């Protein structure tokens, strides 16, 4: 998911995302706002059981592999 899409998603949920922010921090802000764990890009060993998550694909790419 591109940053533009993340910003749009945040806007739809009335979340104010700072202009200068990393993709990881922006997604974690959305996760916290939704009442979820802010686990984006923290999947240890590339494993996560939340495969229905909107950010799953990017999360697996950005998470540590070891």
C-alpha cells in the first residue's frame, strides 16, 4: 500500500497523520486508532497469524526475517 493510500485511509477515519512521518509509524497510528495492536512491521521471523489485516502484505515485507 502506498503512502497516499494510507493517508486517505487515515483521513476517512479522521486521523491526523503528520506530513513528515514514516509509513510504519503512519500505519501504527491507524492500528492504535482502530483499537488494535500497533504491530505493523514487527512480525518476528516473518510470521503473523493476522492474514486478514489490510496491511499484511507490506508488513511481511518490512518485518525482520530472523
